[in-house]
């Protein structure tokens, strides 16, 4: 069975690592080609993930780089079509919800190649998010749906997809998390953190970071209600550009470059709490039982709130202050871990592919 696996952006790399490892157990069955679209290209956004997670070098890098949504999506489609015409697989596997996911799913389907989507069926309900559009379009043309939760499977059925194509396999990001726990690496910033307690901050969504005033308000609200705690902020390149125009009143922020995976999970695991607008981090926080505040109005991962350690703040800064005080005062909810977030998701996917031949 010829497979083409697609990865383009940082969260994709975390999701394909366990899949590549599980597939490599069946080299006599699967002929696998790994395509990197080049959506992310900085060392800390891409190659450090390949090295640390032992992902094989991509068979090809389409080197599309940055651009507007239309430019990036179109460039990926043009180059991925050439790739598929030269190396036609039986199945293309896409993961997550980034522009590479959408572009490669459409390209494959238009060439009559089947598409599998890992992390299918999650929905924020917020159509203004580019990722929500990517999820909806990808799932509308997917043949094999691999879902993280029962709710995601139910969502796909509500959208009219056939039950026989939907496989609840669990959360593949957690495969990588659990596999990596013994190998975490202390980031250099600990020479400054020392024994201090700290919060981990990550913000990169356009709605939070593209307007410098909004970003300033959020950071100053965090500072107000967490005095005495350091705030360690690995800064996404998108946020870095805006940060230069932001006036932060607190001395307690440590702004650092994006971290590699093993560094970042080390940072999260040892933090008092997290403020983020990432979806993947809310899942990792849940499994690590770290209190987490999400600076978004919606989440496509509601189980991180109903079961896990996450709380949805939206843009209400008073709520942010109040919930941060709860974290600082060690007054956080009891939480648990959703079903099948157990480190075995990639094996389940591979077993399904083996049975589908
Ligand atoms: C993308 C995903 C988002 C995901 C995030 C994780 C889409 C629509 N969005 O957002 O869902 O949460 O990745 O990081 O696919 N840049 C660099 N170096 C890089 C990559 C990006 O400097 O290696 C800068 C460029 O200025 C670029 C900007 O970051 O224009 C945004 O990159 P892009 O890939 O368009 O989206 P992300 O914000 O990273």
C-alpha cells in the first residue's frame, strides 16, 4: 500500500512522529513517502522537531514558505499536485487543521486519490478562524476519519458522514507526549528561572496578537494578577513582530525564542499554570494536569474544559485576572484525561489501515 503523509507546520510534526514510527513496523506492507510542504521553515519551528522526535527526513520539501492564505494554499496545491503525479499513492494522510492540511486534501481528492484525516471532526463553531475553514473543507472530502474524541465522531455523523468511515482512535499528540516524557530537555532559560515559580505564556492567534493594544492589555492583565511569578513566553515569529510595539509594565516577563518540543514540554510540565491561545497546548496541559487558561471565545477541544485542566477565558480580562488568582492561590479544579488519550493512537490507526487493504 503506497502512502503519502503530509506535514507542514509545527503542530503537524508532533502528530506525524508516532504515525511514522508505527508504520515503520510494517515496511513490507506500507511504502511511505513523507512530504514536508515547507509552511514552517525556521529551525525552531521545523527541523528541531524532526531531530528530537526522530522523524525521518522528508522525501521532499515543497518549500512553500509564508504568504497570504490564498498564496500559501495555492502554492502548496501546485507543488503537491506535481508530487502526486510523479509519485501516485493509494492514500494521502493529512493531520490537523493548518493550510497544508486543506491544500493537500483538496489536491489529492481532485486526482482521485483517497484521503485520510487524523484529528477529524473537531469544530470550534467559529468560522472566522482559518483553522475552522480548513477542518470543514478537509472533512467534507475525507474518506477515512480518525477522531480524537467520541464527540468528534458524533459531529461527523451529524454532518452526514457514514459511520463505517469514522474511527475513534484517540489523540495522536498524546502518543508523542507520553513517548517523550523520559527525554525532556531543560531549556536554557532555566539559568534565569532558577528555582522561581513561573507561568508559561504562548499567544500567536491573529485575534490576540495582530493588534498591539490588545496584546498589551492581555500581557499587562497577566502581570497584574500574577505578581511574584515569572512569566516565560516562547514567542512565535508572528507575535515577535508585534511585540516591539507593545509597552509592558512588568519586569517579570522572559521573552524567548520558540522552543524545541522537548524543551517546551519540560517548560510546561514544571510551570504553575499556562496562558495560551493554542489548541494543542490545552491537550498537553490536560494530560500533564497543569492549570490552563485559553484566550479564545471558543474551543474545538471542549473535553479539555469539561474533563481536563483548561478554562476558556475569551477576551474578558477581569475573568483572566480572577482565574489567574485562582491558579496562583493553588485553587484549581479537579481534572481528568479523556478516553483513548493513552499513547496508543498511532497503532490503532495502523491496524485500521492494515485491515483496509
Ligand atoms: C500556523 C497554523 C496554526 C497553528 C500554527 C502553529 C494555519 C492557517 N495556521 O499558524 O493553526 O496554530 O501554525 O505554529 O495554517 N513564520 C516564520 N517562520 C516560520 C513560520 C512562520 O517566521 O517557520 C512567520 C512568518 O512571518 C509567517 C507567520 O509566521 O508569515 C505566520 O506563519 P503561518 O504558517 O502563515 O501561520 P502560523 O501563524 O504559524
